[in-house]
C-alpha cells in the first residue's frame, strides 16, 4: 500500500436523503471523511463548531433552511475562504453571480468518479 496524503473532511450538504447517502458512501469509499448536513443552516453550525472541514459540497435547491446552496457557497467563500466549494445541481447551470470565485460546479446526475476526481483536485489545489 502506498502512502497517500490524508483526505480532508468533506461537508456534504444535500436535502435528498437518498442522494445524501449515495454521495456520502461514494466519498467515504474514496477515503474522505464526510460530515452530512441536510440544509444550509445545519452546514453553518457544522462550520462554526469544527475547524477540520476541508471542502464544502452543496446542492443548490434546498427547501428547508434560510438559504439555497448558491447563497451558502458565497457565505462560506466569504467567511471561510480557505475552504474550496463544490456546487452540484440538477436544476440547470449557475448564472454569472451565483458562484463565488474559485468554486466549481457539477451538474446532476453526476458520475461518482467525476465527483471524487473533482474533490481530489480541490484538495491538491488547496494544499
């Protein structure tokens, strides 16, 4: 077995229980530690209480909570600029002011390999 750098904690924000479970399992199988949140307000509580979150992955359309995934992405980029942001959505592509600088977007449905590859690239870039 080769020595690989430890994968960071991924804060996964997804309101659909099945998609949350599938993405969480995919990321855990790839060696990431996953912390789950079902909406933006829960995600913010996680970020305020943990200092080990290395990547935020958020869905856009979340009926619960006070904001959607785009607003969460912008807030995290502003308050925690060291945390890279990945936004996923099946509702179309982001508009010109939806995403913070440096954030990445993956449309749903996404291939698990695309998700893992994108997050690993984020980890390398942020390191």
